[in-house]
């Protein structure tokens, strides 16, 4: 049975690469990291603000109220 590739091998490695394939991979990695940073600044900022507000008001902070999870 052949070994299954890990996600880093699947998304970040280019085997037998040409110049163009490396550029495509670099662009993909840039967009991937940009999305992570963007979410950290936007969604993370909202979560941090709500957590501080809950601490000021003396109530429990439930992340499901912000993220929309749960039932």
C-alpha cells in the first residue's frame, strides 16, 4: 500500500518542478497565509473585543454566540 501524502506535501511541495510551477506554488502559499492573517485580524479582533466586554460586565463569554455554532 502506498503512503498517503501529508497536507504539507500536498499543498507546499512541488516535485519535479519547473520555474512556472514554483511560482504557482509560491502564489498559492502567499494567498493561503494572507487568508490566515486576515482572519486573525478580523475575526480574532472581534473575539478579543467581545471577550474584554464580557470580562468588564462580569459575565461568561461563550464563543458560540460569536461564531454561530451550537444548536
